[in-house]
C-alpha cells in the first residue's frame, strides 16, 4: 500500500468514527431535477459563483438555478444572469433557513447549499448540521405525533446508519442522498419533540459486540415476528436475529390481503418451474403460521422474497388459499422484516419502554454509546 493510499484510509477511518459538525446531503436525488428555485426564508445568505464579489441575499430574495451544457445559470429577478461552473450559497447569520423548489415540491432546509451541473441535471448538496439532519430523517421516516422515546430510538438508528455509510457517496462530493437509497430526508424538522429527541441522543450510535457500527435495519411492521438477516439478504448478522414481537400485531400495517386470478398464479409459478400436471388446485394452498423462507408445493419451492418482489406484496409473511377462480393471499406486516419494527417500537414507547430498551429488544447483543467508542471499519464498497 502506498503512503498516499494509506493516509487516505486513515483519514476515512477518522471521518467515519468521529462525531461530525456537518454532513453533506444530496437533495432531490430521486427526481434528479434540471432546475430549482432557491429562496431565503430566514437570515442572511451569500451567493458565490466565484465570478467577482459574492452577492448578499435577504429574506424573500429568490434565485432561479438551471443547467446549461453542464454549467449553471443563476438568475435573480432584477439582475443579469450568471453563467458559472458551481454555486456556493452560504448562511451568514444564526438559524438561517432557505427553501428549495424542484419538480413541483417545496422543502425547507437549514445550513448551506452547493450547486453543480452534472450530466444535464442539477446536483444540489445541503451542508447541514448533523443533528439537524438526524431530526429531519426521523420526521421523514417516522412521521409526526409519536412518543419521544420512539423518536430517540429512530434518531440513534439514523445516526448509526449515517456513520456506517458516511463515505457511501464521497467520490460524488457528498455523504448520503435524501432518498430511500440512503435515508429519507425531506428537509428540516419542524417538530420540537423530534428535535429534542435528536439532541438528547447526540452522538449516540449502536455497536455490536466487537464495537463495530451495526447495520441498523428497520421496517414498518413485522407482523409479529422479525426475520433473521440471512433469510432476507443471505449474509447473517449476530444482532439481526428472529424476534417474536407482540407489540405490533394490532397496528395499522399488521395485516393485509390480496387477490390474484388463479390462472395468473398458475402461469406465474409455471414460469418459475412448477410443471406438475395435477389439476388438484388445493395443492397450491400454503400456510405460514411462523415465518418461512420458501413457498412449497410437493417438490417445487420458490423463495418468498422472490414472490414478494414479482407480485408487489407488502411482505413475505403470508398464507395462500384457492377460492374459486382466485387465490387469496392473507399477509402480515409491511417491509423486509429485518431489525427494528417501527410500529412495534411506537407501541413499546407508549407502554413506557425507553429507547435503550426498545433497541435492545430488536437488536441482539448490542450496546449504545458515543460514536468515538466505535472501532475502525474499512470503507464501504460503492453501490
């Protein structure tokens, strides 16, 4: 290993395992807009195109930003347009807030904004205080109106994910994006309980027994039983084991049902290799009282996660029965089922469990501590 490469790895270790003041988040990553409307909501901003003196922006000031041949065009109402390679829009006072409108959606952010042109689209990067980002993720992932202990739980999970994947997009000039490819982030939180939950768990993450940041997987509802990691993703993790969960079974996403035409179902499983000439359709019936990995008919089997993907099902936890010219799928839960069950965690918080107890219930043999106590890990391979 060369001295330069070795130094780079050491720097990556330090960045990943030290609490950071700011994080760089790509905005509107899923829609990949070609233009955006920036507006100052509170405070004073300064726009620097690296062409002459920076321009001061006050509340109500608007800047239209678009891409022209992989360069940026920035236009204020009464001023000439600026053609540049990049824009840096920086907050100059305390508690500055800006809005960004793209693809018909308006969201509110704190911190700074960097803009670049990239393959005919805008690359919009929010440089934001880490705990403000965590609060925004918690609101986007968990919604409003929940118990503070649930929000603390989600904050620690989100922070663990952040530091586990801190260098996921580092070569693209940002840390994470705002879509489900990373963590959902729809701007700053306006909920004081969520903001307090993030602040009260500041710098706390989840480590495994070797002090390595865990894969802090979570999902909406497990249907009463979580899934071990190897059943969903092949690779086992000692802290992502099956957990019997009595807390989520009466929640909104605990049950679902779907009807599929019998001919459609037969055509599907035949494409997947089912070739029996038996006309006894009752052989198609399948009962799943506890979670299984495969749908089985005699010697034929098909992974349940494959069926979920192909049929657009809410979960792999379902039973199937033939009813006339249809097959009825009665299912439980919503999501991949690995790790923390959000609706179960919400009920636990309401019943008086604190965030540490909730995390211990869903993740086996872990501990919650400051990020500075995490052991070094190798940089993750890019997707």
